[in-house]
C-alpha cells in the first residue's frame, strides 16, 4: 500500500512544479536512494515522478505500459467504428500536404 504524502520526507512530497501542463512530483537522487520503494509504489499506482540532481530534472519514472488488449476486445471496439470512405480519407490526407512531394 503506497504511503500518503504527509508521511513522505519533504523532498519526496508532491510539488507544484508544472511541466507540460501536468503536476509532477520531484524526488532528489539521495531521497530516491533512501526511499526508492515508496517512490516505486507511487509510480506503480500510476504517478509519474521526476528525478532531480542539484534541483535540475535528469530523469522521469513512469508506470510500465499497460498489458495488450485481447483480440476479442479489439474486435468489439472496431465493430463500433464508422465505415471508412477511402475517397474522403485520401482527400483528407492530401489536403495539408504539398502536392510537389
């Protein structure tokens, strides 16, 4: 069970640093070494963490990719898609492209 923010050392708590429009907690390398298990628990719960050295971001920890969807699930999703009009698709693709390419 991941620990709540109030039990974390100050350097591991969520910060208000904004990157790419999203808030990401920062953790220094020393605190990562001392509290690595807690940090990995947060990442496993879906959070992204920025690792810093001397206050500068050097790495990001992100949750591992999701497992692949089953074929039956994909087929069911595809059945709900609208039919494809190849002429309209070609026109949509050609519109932003330079015809000299």
